[in-house]
C-alpha cells in the first residue's frame, strides 16, 4: 500500500521523498527486517502514548 502511494506521489512530485511513520509498536509487529527499516520506515515509539508515564527508561 505504501509503495503504491509513494509511486503516485513521485508521478506528481518527483523531488520530495516519502516516509512511512507509525506511532507505536505497542499494537503492531513493526517492519521486521525490511531493507527500508530505519531509512524510510520509522516507528516513533515502542510504547503506546498513554503508557509513557509508566515506562522506565530503556
């Protein structure tokens, strides 16, 4: 799905880069070992935002 959206954007706007961001890995398995993990695909947090007060520093 992301690649389709990225290709559509490139047709209309060839210069900008597209990135895929997810808010939390708390309810999702993440990007696994995909090659774009950490360069185009990012997770903002391992934790759900409401749980941040209860999280000890990793």
